[in-house]
RNA sequence: UGGCCUAUGGUGUAACUGGUAACACGUCUGUUUUUGGUGCAGAAGAGUCUAGGUUCGAAACCUAGUGGGCCAACCA
C-alpha cells in the first residue's frame, strides 16, 4: 500500500472491533487508506495516510501528554480513542507509562463572527477578507494585526472560562479587555477623522506655538510631547452644531469649548458654500485656560497635520451567530460595510511611529500602525472605539440598529410579569415593604386577565411568594365581578391549609 | 427514530462532597475629570428549563418531559 502498488480506494486497513456496535465509530473503523497525494516532505513516495482517530490517540500517547483537549463534537470518538490507546499501550507500557485522556469542551464562539477554520478559509478564498491576518478576522494573526495585545487576549480567555454548553460570547467582553489594557499603556495623540476647518480670527497669521501635551495621564512615566498650534485648525464635524441643546457639550455658535492641550475658543460665525454646507467656523480664542467649560475637543493644526489612512472596521457579519441558522448559510450575513477607509489628519509627532505601535486617538479610540504603513503614507487600524455614553443618547443610526436590538426586559413588561417579579420576594419582605408591594400588586392586578392568574394556580407549594401574589391578584379580580369557579375554589381552599401564614391570611380575606 | 452531551440574571462563567445563588461584561444612577474616556460610589436584573421524587434542607442527587447541540465521510 505505501509503495503505491494499489489504486486509491482499492485497499484499506481497518481495526477489527464490532460491526454491530451502537457507536458507529467502533464498527471496524479505517486506520489507513491509499492516497496518491503530493506531500510537502515526502513528495510522491509515500502513498498511505492514517485516519484522524487512529493518529490522534497514537500521537498523544507517544508524546505522553496527560490530557488531550478537543471540542464537543468529538465526544462520540472518545470510545475509539480509548480503544486504540489501550491496544497500543501493551507494546510500550514501560517506556511510555502515561495513558492520555481525551476531554471535550465547548468551542469558544464570538458574537457576530465565525470561528470554524473551514468557514474562515472560505472567507479568505472568496476574497471577502484580505487574508488570514485581515484585521477583521477572529484569528490570532488577525487580532494581532488589528492591534490586540497578547495580554488582552489572555485576560479575555481567562474571563470567558470553559464549559460544555454551547455559548456565544459577547464581543463587548473582548473589547473591554483590550480597552482595559491599552488605557494604561497607549500614548494619547490627536487625530481628526472627519475634518471641518476652524479659523481663529484673533490669532496672529503666522504664529505657531508648540504646546506641551501629556502623553498618558494614567501613566506618570509616559512624559510629555509638543503639539503645534496655529490660526487654522481642524476639528471633527460632529463636534460642531450651529444650534444645540444644553446637553451638547461641544462647540456651538456663541458657545465656548476647550481645545485639548491648548486654549478655549468661542464660535462666532460660520461660512457656508452654495449648497448650504458649513466650510469654515470662525472662532475667537482666549488664553485664560483656567475658565470652566463643559466640553473639550481634540484638534490638529492644518499646516502641521499629516495625512494618514485610517481603516475603520465593523463586525464581519450582521447576525449575532451567523453559522447557527439551519435555513441560511453564514455567507448570507456578511456585512458589506465591514471596512471603511478614511483619509485622516494626524498630529506631526506620529511621523515617528512605526509598525505595530498603538495609540489612543483622543476621544476616538485606540489605533495601531498597520503592516502596510510606509514612512510617507501612514496606515492606522482602528482597534476599538472608546466607550461613548453620548452616542447612546442620540437616536441610533439605521446601520447599527441591529447591533442592539436585544430585548430590554426591564422596560415595558406586562402587568402580570411585574406582579410575578414581586412574588419572588414577597414572603421574605419586611412588613412595611410588603404593604407597599401589596398595594402596587393590587393596582397592577386591575389590568390583568383571569387567564393570567389561572396559569399560576398550579404553582408548586414551596413557591409561597408566587401563590400569595396570585391570591392577592385573584382577590382584585373577584372584587371586580369575576365569578368563582372550581379552579378558583380549589386554589383558595388549598391555600387555607398552607403552612405559610401570609398565604392563609390572604386566602381567608377572599 | 436510536445513542450521547447540555440547560444558572441580557451574555459568559462560579457555587467545596446537598445548607435559598457569586464574579465579570453589559445596562442604569450619581460623582470626579483639560478625553461625554478612565477612576470612584451605588442600583436594577435569577426561586437555577418544566413536573414529580429523595431529603429536615436540592441549582446540585433520581425519574420523566421540554428546548438546544452532536453522531450514520476512505474529513478533521
């Protein structure tokens, strides 16, 4: 066989076990088959290849490992793993005394992506991503290129834990881990991704000041750098509105705002083009930086800023668990807008940066210098944005709506649901608390139906609280004209015999 | 249909060998702040899928049901 005398498929070597075995894998499984494939080491000389089940246990045994960890779908293979292991053990029990054990655990699934190597391969082959290390890929090389530190990946894995049930881990946990790490280590810099021009009318034409900026206030050893300031600067478009409410802490006409590491400016007027879009904001500045102002903006001096490419990533898939659908393939959920390329303006100190460096672009997020970056054409990846509690207050744009459409159970719960949640604690409450709860339940009970209550009649005896709140609600319904029936009478008379005095009292009150 | 695995707040994981549920993320308050970040203080949210049973006592043990997953490749 191994010399290639036989054709593929003509001969195989099988382990003789039991063709009647309940476990399919034990029905005389194949160990070797003829495969006339080219091998990167042996070329075309070697023509038989082993099957996974046989090789798995054999190599684990030769390596003398104690535990062989794998994912859940291999559970049915364990019996065969053990069978092979026990048969091989007899040949070298003295030299190789350790018998490995296979143990299965659930695979780690991340929300809005896929983890299967075969499926990931498809993304690479179809050109959906640029390669295995595309920053959107959940591969180690992808995460690293994206800017995730080894440390953050480790803490993530630690927090996630291991168990045997199917899971989908929220990406927000991964994002938390990288933010936590980078908050202490990443130098802060300023970059403007979506610029609008600001002219400081009372600042001298050719004047340039190099202002001192703190690199990282979380790290005393990080030191300071110089940032150039001049008459014309860029700020983010989203940081200016002609008119806005008091909740908007940023720049508006007549309003003042602090420029990070620089002065306080006041917006006086705007210049618009023919389409009515703002092209320039005219401001005045004051050197009184002690003044209290609500907002602080990041900025860059136009004449000193460096143009750079920024790659902003969104989730690869629009569905939380793209490969969990029976009727649809994961490719149907691909997010067509997972990569956005932006021309940004960054502060001049970044000219010194090199591939792999990580920064916080102040107020925006964490970014790293991509492998594609060149001295004269910097390329940054957005690793993750900063948490943004302002964004939550604004209406959610269409694009992201499906990211947060999980049911928020706290809100609009039905009356019966609210009543039931009292039941969980009712019998353990203090007297005055309980009085309040009871009043609340009686109020809520006005808007429930008999069916809601009847469904709770079967509540098991030990859940006294639930039975009490059911009794109170029933009392309200009866007061409002509900006729007693057999089920109701049953429920009441059973309650009168209960050992819980609160329940007995409520039952007697009816 | 059969066999195996699994079920604990929105998510993920805990709870010693039975003693009424803990941690993290997320969510929400308040506070500090030259980042609407960070920090700090706090809150809401779970009778542990359901029904029986064992027990003084069950998230845990037993039985049945239900939901989810896996297994019938000369793939791994």
